[in-house]
């Protein structure tokens, strides 16, 4: 039975389920190889995401999709608001 049917069209509040992600901050001066990052003919860094091409800027975070094969960038500001480090 669809969830919407149970609430008979009433607007409800929802929260995101906790998800653990893998991410690395893009700092090109370190000259590391970053997952999924490529350079275009103008030297701009980008990632081919499932939604299309997304440019990556210094300080952005590169997040690994749950499938472990795809990546997407996230600005540092959004990343800091949404995620916190896990400590083993």
C-alpha cells in the first residue's frame, strides 16, 4: 500500500534517514588523484555524475555514491551543514 494512501493526502513532515558516506575534500594543490575528477579542455575540474556534468571547485567535497562507482561534488558550506565526521 503506498505511504500517501495511509495519510489520505495530508501533508506530513519527514526527516532524512541517517546515512554514512565516504568523501574527500578537493584540494588541487596537493596534486592527488581524486575519484571521478577529470579536466576539460579549459583546465576546469569536473565529475560526470548520474545527472550530468558537475564542476568541482577547490574546497568542495567529492562524495562517493552508495554504489561505490559514481561520485558527485558538494560545496564545503553545504557539506559542513549536512555531515559530521565519524570517529572509530
